[in-house]
């Protein structure tokens, strides 16, 4: 179920079983569930960055940590571009505004087929000057257990991000040294994650995978993302405002850049006028 507000994914079921820990039709989206994170994912410290020699300031919306988080489009209305029985395509025009004085055309297609759900994100610079761009998504996956503590995770990543008290990066460390080595399936237990991973192992098609396995059944949910997504965030939801929603699903957030990238410049895409950036990710359940 794709929603108008934010162009995100509210729910997704396979075989009558939920794949996402989403939210109800009459509920407000909480915890960024299923939202598109554009033109940057995750946190931007103090909301400040410089592009083209120009200092810029976007609104602070993670007030307690004084960060700007998850971009500018997740609370905007998206328009329906097309729909058929197996796909929905939505669009948004991000107009120039203080802190992001650029024109960005956005389209997201959600398509369901024999290989599961595939999400295609396209961004086009519709203005007359180059602009900074990154993207991410924020689905919470579930394998049907009341909490994810009994589930196992597999993620073939070599490095994990170390963060300060504001969840801004201090650097990256070998996953074994950081205590977040999921290269072999590992029961989550009480492990708390709000952690970015990089140096991702990829299959022959260039896709990286995060896999969640049930502890009480043979259910599994696998999230894949193409080579444009160089980073992925795993979040166990321990700090969500609604205590009842904590640790009910694992947020798997493919990101084309790491946290605070607009400030550091790491893996930020510069889109010249007329250029389009395309990225793909998806979910396989079974």
C-alpha cells in the first residue's frame, strides 16, 4: 500500500502475512515507517552544509539532537502518476526553498512480481544549476514475531559506523571490533542498533542483501539494494517515541550516502542540470 503523504510504503503483505511493520490506514506515520528519504537520508548535524561554495541551512527537525533528519519530502503530498494491478508510480516536485534552493523532480515506482517487490527511485535536476542529491528508504521488516529479539540477521558488511551522542559519525570500524558482525546469521537478542554499515558484499548482479530469519518458524525476509546504495542503516527501534512500537520490526534503510554526508560530501551525488539518478532496491519474502 503506497501512500500520498511522503510517497512511502505503508504496508506490504505476502501470502496473507505482513512483511512490514507498517501502520494503519487512520494512523499517522511514526518512526519514518516506509518513507522516502530525499534529498538526503539520516542525519545532518545542525542542518548545515556547503555546496558550490555557498553555506546553506535547512530546518532542524530532530530537536533534541539538533539535527536535520531524513530530507525534505517525507511530509509532502505526492501525486499518483500511474497505477495498474502490479505497480504504482508516484511523483513529487521539490521546489527551491531556503536551505535547498534547487528544483528536483522525483518519481518512485513500486512493482510486485514473481521476484517480490522492486522499488525504483528516479531524481532529475530540473533547474539551471548543479545540486546535491542522495536518497534512502525506511521500511521496517518483520518475520511475524512479537519482537525481533528472537530473530536472526545476516548482513555481509565489513565496516560499521561509530557515532557520537547525536548519532553523527565518528568514523568506521571493522564490524568484529565494533561488535556488529552479522556476516553469519546471528540472533539479535538484546543488541541495540542504530548503526550504518558499509563495504558491502554483493552478488553477481551487484546487489547487497540484509536478511531477517524468524526464530520460531521458517519465515525469512530479505532486502536487497543495488550498487548506488553504498550504505545501509539497521535500526532496532529502541528510541521510538511510541514504546509499544519498539523492537517490533527491524528498520533496514538502504542509503546512497552515510549520515551527515551533506556536511562531509561523502558519496553525495552532484546532479547537473537535466541529469537523472536512478536507484533500485526491493524485498523478497518467503
